[in-house]
């Protein structure tokens, strides 16, 4: 039961959270605008050769050629181990709920 509930939370996190808002406002990853494009500091290689795609809700680093979904970003940015993931993600969801406007 708990596991299924957690899966639901992951689904919401993956799909409902704008990846750029997650990066900038929740994870506090450094960002900048370059030629009108939102770029973030890649948490893997520390380069700004990045972009986000709000249609797929993925972030991409062109330097290390990785795609990050919101869950990947939380894991990498927070560096949480397996035991801590659930709590870390729940905390994220609570904060995101406030950010995106009042989801309970
Ligand atoms: Zn990178």
C-alpha cells in the first residue's frame, strides 16, 4: 500500500511539477537566462550547457549528454540515499504544492 502511494507521488512529481520551477525554486540550483533560454547549472558536470523542455518536462545537459526528469534532479541535487528518498521527496512535494498554487 505504502509503496503504491509512493509511486503515485512519484508520478505527480514527475508530471505535475514544471521542471524549471523545480530547479530554480525548490532545488535552488543556479540558473541564468541565455538568449532567452532558461539554463541551469548541471549538477553533474557544473556547466551551463543546458536547457529545459516544458513539453516533455525534462531538463537536458548538452555537455554530459544526459536528460534529467524531475525525480532525477531531486536525487542528484539532494544526494539522498535510498532510505532517505521517500522523506526527501515528500518534503519536495509539500513545497511544490505551495509553489504551484495550492494543491493540498
Ligand atoms: Zn552536465
